C-alpha cells in the first residue's frame, strides 16, 4: 500500500510539472538509501540506544506532522488539503498506538 502511494505521489509530481523525472528518481534513491542505513544501524544498536534515539527522533517527527497538518503558505494551493490530510494521518499513526497502549494498561 505504501509503495503504491509513493509511486502515485511521485507520478503526480511529474504529471503536474513540479519536478523532473530525474528529480523524483533521485529522491526515491535517497529514500531507499536512508531506509537501508536505518535498518543496518538498527540491527547493530543495542535496545537501549534504539530507545534513546526514538525519544529524540519521534518528537521531531511529531512536530513536523503538526506543522504539515496546520498547513503553510505554498505556491501550489491545491496541495494544501492533501498536505493537511498527510499531516493528520502522520499524527494518527503516531498517537493511536500510544492511546491504545494507555487504554490497555487501564484494564
């Protein structure tokens, strides 16, 4: 599902003329490299170090999701609803597991 969404997003950027195909391919390659580095590092880090990194990275991601959900001035106003939806979706992905865990602890 995420791969299909990524491909659709990449195709839409090319279709509306916001990026050249080579830009989209370079971004996809950079994203793949980041994933590979992240998996490689996670396999080699002790659990405590992973938890410390999570406490640093997750709040930064949460702040970014809030900013995207709130919207910002853009030269492409038609993208605003989609950006807000992406930000709200990111917030939901971040917060729902925490809420579910908190509710499970109460019972």
